[in-house]
C-alpha cells in the first residue's frame, strides 16, 4: 500500500506540474524599427551533398511570407530545428541578411554529417541489457555480431540505404531502401525492404511472466520478409504510410509438436500478407529527444489477406505524447500507448504485449506480460543539469566537438494487459505500477543513454540501462 501511494503521489505531482506549465517565452532581438519583414529569398549554405530543394521543402516558410518582428527570434529557431530534425546535419544556424526596406533574406548554414556509416553490430538477443546481463548471465552466446552499413543521404535527397549482415545468436541479412520523395511536389515516397534470418533457439512459451526457450544444435526457425511502403507527406508535421509486407516462417517439427500453440494448430510453417496504414504527426522541438511539443501515431493493420492468410487478425495501435517546458531547465512529459487485437484467440507469436520492443514499464524489464490488448501511460519530470561540449583534438574540423546534455529525471508508469487465457501469468489482467529516478545522457547522431533506478509494485528494485528515449 505504501508503494502504491508513492506511485500515485508521483503521478499526481507530475500531472500537476504539467497542467500548470507555461512555456518560457523567447524575447526577439530588435532588428529594425518596423513591425514586420517580408521574406525575399531563402538561402542555404554548406550543403555539399544535400540538394537545396530538399531542404527548402522541410521549411514551413517560403519567399513572400511575412514575419512579425515580435516573432522573429522564435520563427528562426523553429525553422533551424526543422532542418535539424531531418537528421542530416550536426548543426544549423539561421540568420537575417540583405535587409532592404521591409524585405530580407533568410540564410541557413548547415554542417553536414558523415552520411556513410559502417557500424559494427553488437546486438543482444534478449529484450534489454538487464535481461541479458542478469537473467541470462551475460552469455556471449546470446550476442549478435556483424556489420551494418548505412547511407542516410545516398543521392542527396534524404534517401536511405541500409545493408546489414550478422552472425551469432541470430544469423540475419537485411536490405532496405527508402526514397522519401519521388515527385516534383515532394509529397510522395516509396521504400522496399527484404530480410532473412535463422535461429537455433526461440522463445516458444512463457511461464510466470518469464520467457522460456527451446534450443537445438540445428537451425529450428527460418524467417523471410519482403515489403513495400508508400508514403504521403504534404504538410511538414504529418506523414501517411501504407505498408504491404509478406511474411514466411518455417519451424522445426519438434517445436511444433512440443508447442502446438506457437504458430497455432500444431503448424510448423505459416505465411501471410499484412496490409497496414500508419499515421504520424510530430510537432516538437526535436524529433529524437523532444522537450516541447506533441507526437501522435496511430495504425490499423490486417494480417492475412487471401489467399496468403495462415495468420488472421485485425490490430489497432495508438500512441501519444506531450512535452512541456515547466521553467528554466525543467521539463515535463506525459505519454500513453495501447493496442487492441481481434479475434482474442491468437497463437503464441501474436500475444506479445508489454515487455517487448519499446512497450514496457520502467522497472518491469525482467518480465513479459503476454496478451492481445494492452494500455500503458508514462509520466516524466526532467531537469537539465549539465550542457557542455567535449573537444577531440585529433579529429578534424566540424567533427571535433561532441555536445552532451545530461538530464536528471523522476518518473512513474502504469499499465494493463488483457489476456483471455492468462495461465499462470501473475501480472496479466491487473493494474501495474512502477516508478523511479534516472539520468539521460544525450549527444549527437541521435544517441541517448538512460541510467534508471526503478521500483515496481512487487517491491523489486534495480538499476537499468537503455539506449533509446523513454517516451
């Protein structure tokens, strides 16, 4: 009861902060003794690889627009962050030049990143670092090693090519290419992807909210996927996407006999088509580590389209987050996400709810809660404690400065998972609560390291490590 009261106190405190939040104003510098300016031209400098037309498309200001001087500082900062959110640049500056009468030019100077990044793969087979380090004894047999080469601006049009190959726990080959704009109006985009993988061990069941595994000397699982994606983005903040994916899974007969519900009906292989529509809206200061603004995402999918329909279900997912600046260097955030799936009777592979991927409560990293539907809410209070740059003397030019921002935080989570047949799951079909404190370390190339000390409603405490933003 004491722990429950403490969690509710944290939720109430954070909600109170956010309900009365007022974003800090930005005082515009007096540029001219007039009330407004008219944008004559928009100039971009420093983009050796990226096409200027692509960058102009990412700005919500065009030549001929009027900007009131009281809004000038904030407008320049907002446009600067819109270019940073493309993830193409290390830094962007915005200035006013060539002021004549009431007309002036907006000038943006960009520092391009390294776009070709051969990145070694050191990926854990388990759901998170703590599960691998503690529960699985940090066994190197549960590590994937390989190489992933990413070109995030292949032709200068923000098109992204990813090729990866890995060995170890999962042997996998992936190829993906995305071209965000294929038309002269920069509204429509296309993408393709392909992957194949095989495993000697799989998570075939769950007991008391812990994963169980089946292992063999031979490969017992083969998976193949191929897909197409069409995107439509007319406005800056809203993107529509339609995915058509083909899935094929081949399972060893021994696993199908031992766990007949893994693929359902004792099957050893399934294939199906999935059609999904995804809507994303982001209006935030940063798309990678937002502190002010909102994010919304919703999707509806149909798995199983005749005649390729061994798996059949409808799935709806939604998530929302809002971020506030509460005061000097203090920020609040509230987020919620959920999923609903029909029909309720699904094979084991379709019952991954909380504890998988990014859907988990902070403090329940050692558990999985299987089910077809779930809901979770998160609240976080952040304080920016440090903001500094680390200089690397042996690294040339614009890459010798690494920015760091360190945030102290307190948080509370809650969630619920519905499972029609929960079995011995002690966390299913009941409200779940967690809370904790932590430190976020944020740097460029969209990196975020999270150190968190959490407690859950079972009274269990622990220090947890993550490498993605929590909301």
